[in-house]
C-alpha cells in the first residue's frame, strides 16, 4: 500500500538529537512499515483453534459409546415384539451391512480429516447443496435423538428412586441437570469429554460381555421357537430397528480436527469401534434370545436386567441397571459432543448459521454450537414430560432415526464419486475396493430406509426438504 510523501512526518525523540533529512524528504522504511519511533499496532487476537486431544482409545470409546447405549438394553424387547427370535438374524444382517458402512467412513475420514464428517464428504463430492442437505439432516437427527437418549436414561434412573418415580417435576429437573452438566463438560474441553467417554464405555461393555458369557450356559433352543412368528418379511422392520443402535459408527470422523494423527487414528478407531460394538450387540442378542421365552422378552421394559436376574441372581440385575444408566450417560456425552461439531464446518463455509462456527478462545471448543444444541434438547424434553405431547415426541424420534440414514446414503455415494473423480487420493487397490464397498453400503442403507416404513420416510423427507428455504436464505443473504 503506497502513500503520498507528505503523509509521513518527521519524528524527533525528546532529549535525543537526530540528523534532519535533506530538505523535502522524510524518513521512511520499507513499504508498508509504520512510521519511525511508532510501535506497530498489536496484532488482532486470533481465536484458539481445535485442540487435538482425542487419542486412538478416545476415538474407539466415542464410536462404541455412541453405538452401545440405551439401545443395547431396550432394543431386545422391541425386536422380540416386532419380529420374534428372528431379531437375532436382524442383528447379524445389520452388522454385516454396517461393516461396509464402517469401511466407507474409515476410508473417507482418513482422506478428508475435517470437522463435520458426513457433511465434509458430501460437500467434497456433490457441492454446497449436497453438503447443506447432509448437515441439516444430520444435525436434526442429533438434536432430536439426544432428547430420546436422555429419556431412556431417565427410565432406568427412575427404577432406583421412588421419589423420582412419583414426581414428573423431579424427573424433569434431573434430566435438565444431566443434560446441561454434560454440555459444560464438553465446553470445558475435548480431553475431559474423551476421558469421561472412556470410563463410561468400560463400565458399560464389561458387565454386558460377562453377562453374555454367563447367559450362554442357560441357553435353551426351545426359546427360539417359533423362529419367525411374523414371517421373514418382517426382517426389514427388524433391521430398521437395529439401525438406531448402529447410529454412531461414523463418530470418529465428526471431531476429525481434534483427533491426534487423524489419517491413521480415524481409520483404525472406526474399525475397532465397529468390531467391539458388534461383538457386544451379537453376544447380548444371543444371550437374551436363548435365556428367555420370546413372550417374556417382548413384555419386559428391562430385558437385559431380567436375563441377569434369572441366570446370575438378583444382584446382577441391579448391576445391569446401573450399567444401563452409565451406558446412557456415555452415549449422551458422545452425542452432545457430536451435535456441537456437526454444524461447525458448514457454518464456517457459509452454509449454516455462522455463529455456530465460533470456538471458545480458551478451551478451543465450539461452545456456541454446544449451547444452542443443548438448548434445543432441553426444550424438546417438555414434549416428553407432557403426556398430551408424548405422541409427538415419539414420532419425532422415528424421524430422527430416518434423518440419520440420509447422511449415510450421501457418504456412500461420495466415496464412489471421489474414488472416480480424484484417483490420486487412492491406490489402485483402494479404488477397486471402493467400487465394491461403496455400492454395497449404499444398497444396504437404502434397504433399511425401506424398513423404516412409508409414513416415517414421508415425514423424514418433508423434514429434509423443509430446510431448502434456509439454504436459499443462507446462500443469498
């Protein structure tokens, strides 16, 4: 930047002589330098970036914790009612399909390690509008789903307290305290959230695996008959129910900029988390189906605890009840973190509300996004604790399941697109694998969308399309 010569002034320090420059000239330094004897203006304070505080163990804990939550304790009853013992096959089918989904996320997460996960992949492959559709759908699923997770936690907490079971106001107050407490932990830093997640996962999966081993000694094949009371056509419905449990397999990709050595850690953490979560799911499903008659499982609000009581003893049921609470808190902690990170990159790119991209100057966390998401969760709890609005709440939970699947569809398609369009990022073997893995994963997710049911799909699509005016406003403001 240039300036006229007469805009510069000759400076003199008091008490110190300085030779005057030749007439008509003023002293000047390099172009753009401040006038002599003036201190340069202080550089504006730059906001602190993300802190790389998530280790490989932390990524595994987030994947497993976000998968093996309250669903592992409550889904066996829903499956028993909907499909009978065929639910074991639904677990196996979903596990096989999600192996391909996990491979897709492991591949893309290592190549595009930016905060946001599915949004990042969709925008890279399909541009701004594709990216917006994914972040809108994914964020909706997180903020709605968190309220559902918290209500599941409260269902187990109430079982340990008569005072809570008789007071809806007390239940609401405890739920709010838990929710905002976890928000505060996540605002304080990703390391604190990661440590909490590791502890919660250990306290969750160890009792489940020990119970599964104990229950295998009480396995009775007669409990599996009739194996498919509603016909094999109900398998799609069963798989759609299990999909809720596998929500979270993508967790390592969302806080990518907070992961240490993300290219390697995200890939390995995703696959290890998928494998450990699947082991817990299949072991628990076999234990429940073989240890109890299907009618008993379908009528129980706590089927895993019932298995523990009948195969080990009453004390084991109490342990499993406490484990379910810890599992729910771990899952909620993980999804509070996720809800805070999902919109950050989209907001920075101008495709979502701009304020959600702000990072805390001290902790390096997206505090605005965390608080806004938690506030929405907090408001949604009013629907659950109001009996006249409970049906609306349950319906929103079904929509949350569907809006989780759309980001998976986009991500699977993005893997194929990017492998073909950007071959320099893939080896020849990786490209060939992507041409098999991505289409299989896409077809499986499409199958589970079918299993959700026409009415839920209709409302889910309408919820996603409702975001289009927001996209227009954000792109043209």
